[in-house]
């Protein structure tokens, strides 16, 4: 979860002041839902970090986990 939190912090205003403690709490769930709404992610339940959300987030933040943006 910490990697998800770190990625969301790279997207302006989505997870502002969010923690990178590895917990999937209400704040993180809301940030995921916000990202889904703002970037038109469909296929995952609102606030759920599923495959479609993961792919969209990777696309906006530089590829699969561990890769830096180009």
C-alpha cells in the first residue's frame, strides 16, 4: 500500500497531505475514488484499487511499480 500512496502523492491534489504508512484507510480510499473520477477510470468499484485503477495510475505516474516516469 505504501507504493500506492507514494504514486497518488505524485498526482496533484489527489492525495494531498496523505500518509505513506501502508494502511488502506478512509483517506486513501477517498483518494483512489478521486483519482478514478478525475481520470475516468472504469471497471473497478469506486475507491477500490483494482487492475483498471492500477493501470491508469501507472500510466500517469511512470509505469509499473519501481519504474520512474520518463
